[in-house]
């Protein structure tokens, strides 16, 4: 399969490396002015993966669009603008595989909904979601992930083409639940990092349990399946997000409460704002998300906001 990967950051570079490794012909696109693309062009490495000569690097959108399968790994808030640029460059009849986890601020829309609005009518969208860190994959540590799409044939084609001993793919059957769950787990990751920063890591079990419940309620309210919150896209991704030293969201939360700077992208920072927009539209109570939102956007004191979570009124667990 001939595949274009758009996005030359940590995850995008890994995706190009992985897809080449399992036998596909891969072209990796990045903007010419991007420091990450300049580094890859000069050294073929970003410090985590080394791209073989078989992975072609390019900075031309028209060249990137020569392939029908386009894997996208960019910041979620930049997806709409990217798609507008792709359409302006002549993109038609593409299968876009979205490899990021987030929701659009201002609309609360899932990323496949953004594709439906901005791509040409002949294009379709799929999502590639689930746990795993580049640092583990490149060491040969396997994991399980999910591919989901409205089009059954697209889903089957991608699972068959992308599966290997390193990544075992499952077929998703709830696009709403998988996208919401994957995005929301980053918010739980920020909360987990805050607990770590306050030396309250033992509370992460409760955080995981209650976080899954509130996300399940939101998924149902939006028309998805409750049990998707307990699958690979949300609960199954907690180890990589809530505990791993490689998790940007967890590390962001920890650094925040310690008053230390952190410059890597933490998607949960944006997702929590979109989640609160969805909570307002659906009437679903999201106490963990609300606490994180109040800390990040309303100036709430982190320890006080987290303490209030565990001082909520007594209630049945389920």
C-alpha cells in the first residue's frame, strides 16, 4: 500500500517508521519551515526513531497527495485548517486515517465530524486509536490498538494492512464512543499528573474508576455505546496515560502543580474545554473534567479543586 503520513512530530515520525517496517511504501510530509522536518531531513532521526532511506520525506502538499491513504498526526485544533489546505491543493477521494486524540474547541466536534465538513464528498475518515508510546514500540514492546470507521470495508482494509506482531488491531464498532473516550482519557491523564505532583498517586485508582464512569455517561448522551469507555480507547489506554513517564498529559499535570515549565503538547489541555462545552449541551455531569477545567482556565487552586472531588456527597458507586 502507498501511504502518505502528514505530521513529522514524535508520533507521525513513528507512524512512518512503523508502516515502512511492515512493508508499505511511505511518504512523510512536513512543512519546510518546521524544525522537526529540518532535523529529519538532515539526520533522518528525531532522537526516537531513525527513518530508513525507503521513507521518502517531502515538503510539497501536492506531492503528498499522490497517495490515496493519508495518515494524519497533527494537533487536533489544527485539523480543520489542514484539511482546508489539502482541499485547496486538490485532495480528492482520500481515506484519511486520524491518529490523534482530541475534540475541536468551540464546536465540541469529533475529528471525523471535522473531516466530514471540510473534506471533499468522495473522501472518508477512519481513526487509529489506543495505547502505546513511541519509546516502547521502538524497543519492540507490543501493544493493542483500535481502528474504527463508518465504512466497514475501509476498517477491514486498514486492520488487515496495518496489523503486525508489534501492534495488534481490533475492529472498533462505535465511532462516537471511541473518539470521545480517546480524547477524554488525556484529561484524566492531566488529573493523574496533578495527583502525582501532590504525592497522592494512590488516588489514581479511584480517579480511573470514576473517570471511566463519567466518560461513559457522556458517550451514551451523545449516542454512543457505554462499554466503549471500558475499551482500548479509554480505560485500556490508562496505563500509557495515567502512569507512564512518557505521557505528555500526565507530565503536564505534574509539572503544573509543582510550578515547573512544560512545553510539550498536552492535548488534554484543549480537550477539557471542548468536553465542558459538550457537558453544557448534554447536561451530563463531568466532575473530574470540571475540576481540571477550573484549574487550567479559571484559576482554581489545584489542591483545593482535587480535594473537592473526593469530598463530594455520598452516593451509590453504580
